[in-house]
C-alpha cells in the first residue's frame, strides 16, 4: 500500500476529495495530513477520517530534519493541496519526483509567490484571457515551476467575478486531482 501525505493549509476541499477517492483503493491511501496552520479546516477533515495530522512550524520546516525523517519512515508520496510555503530542498531531495502540487491557473502564467487563491483569478480576469484552468505539476526549488503533469481548461466568461471563476476552477480540481494522483503514484512505484 502506497502511503500519501497531503500538505494543506486551507479549508481542504481538495484534500477531502483525495481522501474519499482513496478510501477504498487497494493501491494507495492517505496516511497523514500536514499543515502549518493549527486552525486550518483541513485538520478537521483529517480527524473525521481518523487520519493522523502533523502541524509544522516555520523554523522546523526550513531548518529541521526531524520531520523529514518522520515523513520518510511513514509515507511514500507527497501531495500539496493549498499549502502556501515554498518546499525546502532538503524535503525535495528526500522525495525526488514524489511531490506534486495543484495550481488554480494555467502555468507558466499566473504562478509564483503570492499567486494563490483569488489573487490568481483576479489576475486572469484583469488580463482579459478567455481561458483559465488548473495545472498539476511536480515540485522543484522554485514556486510553480516544476514539470507540468496535467492541465484542464475552462472558459473565462466576460463579466465573470473572481469568485465565480474560483468555483469553476475548484470543480475542475475536484474532478481531476484524485485521478491524476492515482496515475502518477502508480507510475512512480511501478
Ligand atoms: C486550490 O485552489 C489549489 O489549486 C490551491 O489551493 C487551493 C486549495 O483549496 N493550490 P482547498 O483548500 O482544497 O479547497
């Protein structure tokens, strides 16, 4: 059984979908939810599913290695779902090609520091782009620059608000992220 850790700091709607999807999988399961925010909604979702949680502090995340050893013992693959801190090289080195992220726009556009949540959708709308979407990609040392695994698209309708666009993007994320994780995890351990 391949063990997945989800790193998330928000409400956790993607985390919930991923946990549900792997609920009956013979191949993989969500073993751990990691967050930097003790008040994050995602932690309640983990508790509801009796999944272990780990709260990580900034100092430990960037300068410690104890948590990396714990992760290496406990899990095989890392999925980011709304985790805003940049991933340190030590963690990338410990899980080479085994950390993926989902971004709510079509990278390489609209990526980088501070490009999260509504900032992204507002930038897409302000640009006049007629298409947006989601990008699932590997993590490397730079924000939102790792190799792209998968993209899906949605039209940006004239006059649409960032909130409306966010809703469509979330629907795309929920539809695709669990399936893409499944295929990448499968490939990574074949
Ligand atoms: C998603 O939109 C994802 O693209 C981004 O963070 C958001 C997390 O949303 N990386 P949720 O907490 O899963 O609802």
